[in-house]
C-alpha cells in the first residue's frame, strides 16, 4: 500500500517547483488536457517517499501547514502505482452537465470534495475512488475528515462522467456561499479577514438561505442582505421596518431589496454589533 497526497496547487502556486527541488515523485492531474501547460495551478498527485525519512518529515510538515491554511489537501492510500492512480483520477477532470455541456470539476478543492462525493451515485463513487483504499481530506477549517469508501464495488469507468440536472443543481447550490464570501472579501476585505472561518462560513450560509426564503435570488440583492447581516451580526431582521419588508416576498415589491437598502435608517444599522466585533461573543447565535 502506498500513501499519496493530492494538492490543489492553485491555492499554493509554484508548489510543483518545490516538489521538483525535493526530487519527489509527482504527477499533474492536468496531464493530457488543455490545462497541461499550467503546472503552477494544477492538482498534483504526490507520492510520499518510502525510505527517505528526513525528506518525508519535511514534506509532511509542509503539507500539514498547508492543510491548516488552505482547503486543498487530500491523503490517499492505494495499491496503484503513481502513474496508474494519476491516470484514474485525471479522468474526472472534465464532467458532462445537462444540455451536453462540459465543465472542469475541481473536486480536489476540499470545499468541493464532500459535496461532490455526496451528489454522486453509488456507481459513480465507485468509479471515482477506483483503486483507493482510504481517502481523507482536510476541510475548510483544517479538520481531517474521511470519505466513506465502504461497500463500493469495482465498476467499469465511463468518462466523462455525466451529471443529472439534480446533481448539477446541488453542486451549484452548495457553491453559492463561497462565491458570496469571495465577493464580500472584495467589498469589505479587512472586516472579512477579522472573522474566523469557523464563524464566517456558517453565518453566511445561514443568512444566504434566509435571503432565499424571502425571495431574494438576485446576486446583488443577496450581497446587500449579507452586508447588513454582517454589519449587525444578523440582528437587523428584528427591526420593525425590516420585519415588515421581509414579511412580503421580494417579487411582490416594486422596489428591489438592493435599492431599498441604500437608504436604511441608522436605527437598523444599530441593531447589533458588526460580526467582526462580535465574533468572540458566546451570545452570537444564528437568527
């Protein structure tokens, strides 16, 4: 059994150069695709040395640090050789989505991996994990988790893997909080940096779902909703004017939520402390 690491090096550009200096065996999972010329952002399959203990400790230390700072590290145990495993995994670089379109599937981003795994059908999971005996990953918070590989039978691998409308919709839905967080970081970068990830992600996911329940599906409206939530730690929804606005579905209002929110009274902004000032409070609870 051989231990491998999969790293999404788009979150650590230039990693391939460091691995080359270490003289560690690795393969780009972009090999054979149009993206092959972009090794600096490729997912890399790295074979951990069997005998060189000092080198193994150095790589382990680098990977451990990376896993705590970026959601981009998986650990695999497999009986397959490096080339065979790389070839198997790279087959899932491209997937087919409804209307016969194709897209790059960034399953090696460990924010994506558990969602990807959960939307796959049992036969698709078996094909994806072919030859892998154990698969763990470090999630968005740096915690180690495992994919459940029990009960998977060997199946013929047919690629590109085809996703149903429902599978595709679940992937897109799950990505929306991260898309919104990335956008908000461009709007209030310093403030967002001050909120720990363990608080920020569930807070944004919760309030994004609340925005949807009020009929807010426009991205700009969702952004404005989340900005108010962030600046009040979510307490704004208890204000009478907000309660009155949200009691009616967004589609029934003549004025968009974003336009309405541009002239809010100070009393709404003062309903709670900003999340970055309140993040350490034991009283902070989802609304």
